[in-house]
C-alpha cells in the first residue's frame, strides 16, 4: 500500500479501517453501486493485503457488503461479541434509524466511520441527534486528518472499550493534495497490538440485540494509559488531569452482576466485606486515552491534535464556534480579511472531540481575551428552539466579568467562496449589535441542485412492476414508486412502508370524497345537458366494483368531456378515481428486518385493502451468510399468523403464471395482501441467467417455496393453502401443521405411526430377517480375502463402469471389494483403508467430475491425513488432444495425476504406478487400462487365480433393443414407481423411441446432492410433426401442455417441431395423452428410427408448399414404426381401455425395422429451392424439391450421407454433407427413402455407435456401391439429378404475400424458446393470436414461426395483436436473425457448455462492432451448441461455437452461406474474451475486404484465414490450431 497515493478521505479511512479490523461492515446504497468506502475496501481485499488485526490465516479481514436499508448494524453484534474487532463504513443516513442499536453498541469497541450527507451540503443533525447515545465522537476536516483521526478512533475504541464514531464531510477535502498511506509500523504502534490481542482473546457474553444485557465499559478492562506527565496537550499537562472518583457502588450496583468477563479480579487489599467494583470509563478517561494517542501520533508523524482546535490570534475579542463542514473556507476567509472587515483579527474554534463534551477544554481553548462568541451550527432539522451546539457552549462558557460576555447562536446554511465574506460580515455585525438576533440564518437554506443522486430501481427488479402494469394497466397505483412526486419528502423516507401506507390511506380517503362529490353532482349538479347525470348515477351504483366501474368509467369520462361544463372539468381533474384502483406498496427484503417490519405490521393490523409487493433479492447461494446474524423475518409466515391477509410467495423466474395468478388474487382479496417476490441477485447488473439459476436452486430445495394463502377460501369449502412448488421449508411446514392445512402436502404413500401399522408378529419377522442377513454377510466376510475399496469419479459413465467391472473381477479373485462414488466416501475413513483404488475421468479444464469434487476438496488442503498404512493406485481417464494448445496440455489427466501426487505426499504407498487412459490410443482409454489392471492384481497377490468365471459382455444398445419386445422394456412398470423420479438406464434408451428423454436440471444438481436428494429428474418430450405445420387449435393444446404439465415454456426445435421440458415422471403419461388428443404423436421423434421429416415452410408459394408438405407427411407415415407398444404404454387408462385416436390393433412386427431397428438415428429433410432453410446437406437423406414446367412438384434430387454428430478430438468421427444419388419422381420418393433406410439397417455399424450413422456407411462402401445397393433393393434406377439453385438457408422475416393472395408473417423467436417474461409476453401473445387465427402455423427449421394463410381482412386484427404483445418486431441485426442454438444447459445431459442461454449474450456484445463497420443488416450464419452432437447443425454455419467445457468453445469458420459446405476448426477451447478479441477485428477486416455479394464464410477462405473443407473426411485436416502449434 506504500506506493499508492490516497486521494479521498473515504479511501484514507477505508485503508485504516482495513488495517485495524477483523470484520468490516461496508454499507452501500445498493449492491450494484459502491459507496465512497466500499470500492477501496474491495480493492484491498482482492489484492490480499494483510490487516494488522485480522486473525485469519491470510490476515485478510472479512468484508460484509450490506445495503443501507437492511438494518446494517445488525451485522455488528455477533462478530464483536466473539472477540473480533468490527468497523463500519457508512453514510450518515443510517445513524438515526439505528439509534436503538447505537445505545447497545456504545459499550463495545466498535468504530463507525461516517461520511456526512447530503454530499453538496451535509446536515450535521444526524450527529447531534445521537450525541447522547454514549458513543465517543471524533471529527476530521481534511484528507490527512481523515487518516489520522480514523487511526485515533480505532486505537481509542480498543483502549476505552467504547464505541467511536468518526464523522467527516468528504467534500471539505476536495482540493487537498494526495497523501501517503500511514506506515504499517506507525499504525501498529498507535493501535497497541497488546490491547488488540487482549480483546480478541476474551469473547463477550451476551446474545440479546434489543434488551439491555448490562454490558458497560469499565476502566479496569483497559490497560493503564501511557505515563503522560511530560506530555502537554492543549497547554495542559496530562498529569494534571483530575480523575473523578467512580468507585461508588451506588453508581453501578445495578450492573455489577453483569460485568464483562474481561474485568480484572479484585485487588488483594480490598476489604472482604465490601464488593470490589471496577470503575466505569468516564469522560476524563476518554480524554486521557485520546490525549495519549495524539501525543504518540505527534511523536511519530509530527502532527498534533486537540479536543478543540483554535485557529486565530492569541488575543482577540470575538470568535466563531463552528460546527459545520468547510472549516478551511472560514479560516482562510478570516486569515485573509481586510483591515476594515468586521471579522478581521477574529478567532475560530472547532470541536474535534465532540463527545464526550469537555467543557473545561473549551474554556482552555478560548483565549481569555474573548468577549463574544458566535456559534454556527450546520443543523438543518431543528427539534428545539436553541441549537444543540449553542446549549453545549452556553453550559461550558459562563458569562462573567472578565470572561465571555455574549454568546449568539446562528443557523449555518450553504456558503460558497463567493458568499463567505458577506456571511461573515453579517455574523459579526449581528454579534456586535446591542441586541444580537439569536438563531439568525446565515447562507442559503439549500445548496445548488446537482444531477439527482436519488436511488434508481434496479433493472432486474422491474420484472415485477412490469407485471403489475401488464395485469392492471391504468388501474395500478404504486404509492412509493421512485418516480412519484413527494414534495418535501426525501426519497429514503418516501420508500418506507409507513410512508407508503399513509399515502395509500390518504388516496383512499380522496377517492371516497370523490365518490361523494360524484353522488352530489349526479343528483343536483349543474351540467350543460342531463346526459352526464345519468352516466354518473350509473357509475355511483357500481363505484366499488372493479369490473363494472371500469366499464362505466369510459362512458362517464367521454360524456363529461363532451359536456365541458365547469363541473365536468372539475370532475375530470380526478378522472383516475373513476376506476377502482389497485393500490400497491412495493418494497424490498429490507422490510423483512426488524426496523422495516413495523410498517408491514401496521398494514396487516389495519385490515385495509392494501397490497404489498415485497421483492427479496437474497441469493440462495448466500442465504446462510446473509441470514445467520441478521434477523430477517419471514413476512409470509408473519402475515399468515395474522389470519386476515392474503399471502403469496412467488418467483417470476420459476413460474410466471403463478405470479400472475397471485397478483390477480391479491387484487381481488378484500383486505391486506402480501405478495413475496423472489428475485435473487448478487449485484443489480447480474444477468438474467444468474437470477434464473439462483431462483431454481431456492425453489427446488424449499428455501423459497411457491404458495398462495387465501383465508377466504374457507367460506368456499376450499383449502386456504395452495402449494405451487414441490418443497417447503421447515418453518412453513410447522405453521401448516398447526393450521391443519397439510392435506395438500402429504406424501403419495402415507406413513402411519407404529401403533397403527405394526404388531408383535411383524416386528419379530423383521428382526429375524435382519439377523439372518447380518449373519450371512459375516460369513461372506470371513470367506473373502483382503479388502479393496474402489472409488470413482465419472461424468459420462466410463470411470463408473470400469470401477464396477474392476469390483466384480476383484470379488472373483477372492477380495472383499467395495465400489462407490468418491463423493459418497467418508474422507475420515481413508487412513483406515488397507487397499484403495481411484478411477477418475477428466472434466472441464482438468477438473474432477462433479461426483469427485467434494472428495478432492476435502483432501487437497488437508494437513491432518496420515496414510502411512494405506496402499493405493490411481487410474486416470482423459484425452491428450482435448486441449490442443501447448499451454493447455497440462489438463490431460490432471485430476488423476494430482490425486496420485497428493496421496503419495500423505505417505501412502503405491500398489501400481498411475494408469493413464487416453482416448487417442488405438483402443481409447482401454489401451492404458489393460496395462494398469494386471499390475494391480500382481501387487495384491491375486494375479494368477485360476477358475475365474467368464465375464458377460457389456450390454449394448443393440441388446437393449432386442430384449425390449419391440420397445416395451419395463417402461410401464417403472412409470408406476413413485420412489424415484428416474427410470433405469435401459428404459432411458427405449423411451427415446417413444419421443422422450430423461434429463435432470443441472443448475441445481450440486445443491440437491448437498441436500441428500436425487437429481431433479424430468423428461423432455418431442412431438412428431411432419413439415412443421400446426393448426391454431393444436398450438393452443401445445401451449396448455407446456403450462400445465411442463416448465411453462415451449421449444421450437431445429427439427421443426414442438419440444417440452421439465415434465416430471408422474406427468409423463398425461402429457403423452394430451399430445395424442391434439391429433399428434411423439413416437419415433427420437431414437434409432426415422425421425421427424422436415420441409421448407416456403410462405411465398403456398400451393407448391402444400404439394411438398404432403410428401413429407407421406414419407413420415410410411417410415413410422409399427409396434403397438406406444399405444399400450401411453394411451391406455388405468382400466386398460385404449384411448388413442390412431388405429387399434397393430401386430408386434416391424416389417421395415426388425426387432433391433436402425443402428443409429435417421433424419430426412426436404428443401425447396432457392431456400435451404432445412440444411438439406446435413441429413441422412436430403431431398431437394424440383418444380416442373407446369409449376407443380415433379420430384426430388436425393442426397444421402449427411450428418452432424462428431466427438471432440476423435478424428474417426466427423460431420459430413450429403452426396447426390440422383432424381426421384414424386410418386416414388417414399419408397426410395425406405430403400436407403433398409441399406443402412443392413450395412450400418452396430458395434460402434460412434461409427453407426449413414454417413459412415456411405463413406465405407463408397457412393457408387451404396447407390447400387439401394437400386437393387428398389428395383429401379435413379434418374440424373436435375439442376437447382440455393441462395440462403435463413428465414425471411416480416410480412409476405403468396401467389393465392394470402398473407404470412414470420416471427423472430430467439433460439426457438416460447415463454413469457416480464418484458416480453410472447407465449401469451401467440396464444391470443391462435385463438382468432383461421389459417395455420408453420414452424421453421431455424427455430422461428410463421403465421400462415391470413386473409387480407384479418391482417389489421393480427397486426393489432402483434403490436400489443411486441411480436411485430423483426428489426434485429442480421447476425441475430441468422443465429440459432441448441438447448444445452440446464436440461441436456450431454451439454459441456451453455448455448441457448448464452448465444444472445454473445451476439449483443458483437452488435456494436457490427454497427461500427456497417454490418448490422448483413446476414452472417452463426450457430452455437453445447456439445459436438450438432443439434443446431453448427458444422455448416459460417461461424460456429461448439461447447468444449463450461465457458469454453471450439470456434469453426468457413461454412457455406446456404449450408452447402462444412466449416473447419479455427481455434480450440476459447472463452468469451478470446472470442471477442478474434471476432471484432475479423468483422472489421471482412467489412473492408469483402467483394460485392461475398458472404462471410466464403471470405474467410479467400482471405486465407481458414482452409476450405471439401469433404467431411477432410474436416480434421489443415486446421489452424494445429498449424499454430507446429510453428
């Protein structure tokens, strides 16, 4: 810190506070904006600067950032009582509200550094109002003083045992030169580390916060002050200070039984019959301590300070006593006064030690020649006739002959350099007059206004207020809105619940008065016509009815406007009262602390019809830290206990629908309503993704349950309580238990008490079974040999399967083997192991997989493990090319290597050297494993065991399909199992054929594991929708499914269909049945079958589209699996009666697929030139529609062998584009597709799923051989391919008219996610459109949506709806319009990085660059996926980012603009900053160098940035990353 200059008093104070504290409570205006102190504290903490005082291992003090309105001093009690020195940095606004705490904390060595407010003209009443709270007050005026007095404050607090408040005006030192920080040696000496350690070693008893626990600071707790006999302070020797006796028992008898544990024992000389009582710390003691500190400071740094500072000549008759901010301004003006000025030769005295007030020191500071004193007080809010400083001076300076004769008080206002002389002239003229005016105002009452520093509403928190606006429109009235005009009331007061409640009551009274005025006007008012009277009378009759008054209001207003009489104009001035307003108070979780809770109490106790929206922003991840020492009340429970209030707990990022329902119910409830709204963030500028992840954790684990409580429901015979989430916290459950409302929350399987469910016989039988099992286990243990514990850490199952197989082999060799995940193993048992083996995969950037992290974290920094008797070995699995950059290759098998090193350091002995499995070896990781395992058996002495049983081969997908009885498996049985939300691994493979994947929410996976819960399993359902065409009725049905059975969102996929997420197992069957009722299905939407057939939506040619779409449906139906398992499992009721719409009796025989179906997935797409929006080259079969001369569909060019899936760094896998076989006529196309599929069925690789797609079959056989086999099956030959032309693969947005005169509108749906947010109610808007739409919807392969077949007469209505819901906006950058992303996190189990949630963020960071370079309107195809499986078809994009690890992506360049060419790897494993550093210069260069009409992908090849990929087999050749390595 010595090289840094301090430039502001806050920085100087923060530096001292950091050095002298264990804990710093940094009070900030908000979490997003730093205070003058907090930014410097954070810098010091980030640099790991050491504190002199902190006892942590790194000597870094704890910094608690607390908002100013959340009762910040609550954070002080626990650490100070535990022997940790605490300081607070804050503005003066926190002092008065915290006065109750100040009285308690006054007798503890706490330091509060206070920057006075307002900044332009500080109000010292914040200090004078608390002057009698028992604290010591010190004041500074300059930058250097701020540092010295801050150090004094800390030293004084420790020596006296009492709280010290150091206050200053930050603006008063604005012109000061920067200073050097105090040296550490000086600070250490002044603080007196012996005193500090003495305090830290003796925790203080007590736990109360409000009740007096009798704690007082006593002199015997402190060391004797330094001998000060020769130290002159303000002209008086410290040895001359008279110490008043404080030993009378009567003074502290009430405290004697509660003295601090640190009190000294009684002196041996004390009479045994008299209780020895330690004296209280007095004002004189404080003076002794501070004089000693200032004396020491003077010797060390040469700067001297006094309790009262005198500035001026030693002899003068008049002086100013100033208690205000800019002391320098006054002293300079007096010093520079002209001879004739009234204030020339005057003196100035200012208090540095304001409390305790030392009257004797005031007299000593004022020269005896002074006769007149003008007291100037900068106190804006006076509560007494005479100012507090004037009273202090009067009591100290007695008027007497030869002494001060006249003391005159003045109210000090705002004074500038331009007005100081005039102000002083007025003061001294008043002082010299025969009858001076007391309380004369000097200066301006207010400082010049600067740009508003009023608080801003965090952008994130507008989510809820926007919903209020959307729901209630003009009816909503928020009393304490930040934009409300509250004349004469500060924003901090206007934001309190008390003020808002009073405002709402006043508004209700005004409306009642208005209703009375309207009644009178309706009966006897003077209008120009009688028409207004009739309308007013009708309105009065329904004034309190929301709906009827709303309907009547429009009519009344229009009639009064037309009437235009004086009475009409008078009533129209308050026309907002014609509607019954929805009255709201909006507050934060600050209201949940004790100081704010009083306002909440008033609302509840009043019974008034007032709604409160309380936004809680405490993140789930910080809940413990935030709540442990801060008594935040549960307002929901508090309100429910009242019994008269509607209460709801909501979270907009969990359930938007529930928020709407809760607010609507709150508005309708006749009484107080509390809507608790969760919006967790660490800072107000956090991304919505952070808020979403924190919300999901809190709701899923019951920290923030979603519920609604309506006491009026009892009258309807309905339960009061409705739980809208799955889990509730303990306190809420206890309340519901008391209220008999738990019937809604009971488990599916009721658990009865033992008295009801058990008898003697059942208990005996259970005991017998238990004993028999124990005996059997004991017998086995005796038979087996040495123990072997096998621990694994696995992300994708490889390490787990190896560990389980190794355990089986160990048991076969006679070992007692135990196999478990590392996270399930108790680390404290490690020293007791005899033999232990670790098998770990590698995740991310050389990290342990999720189920290995807790174990690694527990042992890596341990200093207590002794493994001298433990033998171990490690098998590590990784990929030596996964991180190709040289600097990143350290990540290869890093977890295994680190674990091997640490275990050896703890003294463990290696059974075998570490095994390194490498995916790049010929047999993958098996190559290294096969070398390692024999060494392990050799070390354990079981290498040559005979008679080992044959191991069954691992079960493959082919085995699962064959044994499934045509896709049945045990799916139906497992759906009935309510003990888990999951299904078995085999059934997970089979359900894919039925159109559903099991997933879990990865955002909350770790938290659930920490809570001892299984992952939050749910299912993704994908519909089969050939060609992506849906009716409006189907759209509404899909919307209902997503809302009622899913996660309230709907995904339009790159497979041109609907996809639902978050469907829990219990709702899986109802969802399937609902889809079936919509005349849709999900069978074969996933799995090793032909999946959804895609078709270009072609809005500009509807007749032609109908012909092509008919072919897509024909192909889809022809290749549909024939098994009846789908109907049996999903479409039967409990009574086993079929409810399906499709045909009933289907034999269990697959004429096309056979019992094992296809080797891998099979995809077909149809493109209609010139639009390749389906990426026809990227599919197993690509069909290019060819239009005949008559304008009708003639047939298709058929391509085979395209495909996107690949594996990072596995060069045997690659994406591929389709190769042309020839032309097929329309009538034959479904048969030709069948025959291609049959060749793949028979010749595809069923042994290696990574080599099983059609692209590899075509490449292995060759295009000509493959074509021959297809023609052999077909019995026909392909005709020569017909010419065609593509010019893009993106959608055309906005309105289009087709050849029939019908209109079509393409909506921009970013990444296909249909959802409602507070800013954009897309889902609701599309539903409203579907209700009135007469045409159809077409889903696009780029995840957008087309409103099709809108007649001209319906266009205005559609435009109005679109505008209302902001669905008509397509004015986005060309890059954004051309982008797409897969789902990835949090639901996709294959995702390695974010995709759908991150791509919009990345594009936003590039758009400014696009604007600068004139590329905003240019279409650049950018795609992102979370893994290399290629769901968003990234390999044909011009620029693509494919997830490699969380936050890291491989970057690919050079794809064709219309999807005709594969791209190539440009950079590997880059993060956002690197992406931006690469993309921005590249876009700038593209804008400057491109040819006319040249697309980005073509330019990157021409410019030599990337090599062209001509065939998928060349995909890994000549990549830029390799070349850079070789250089």
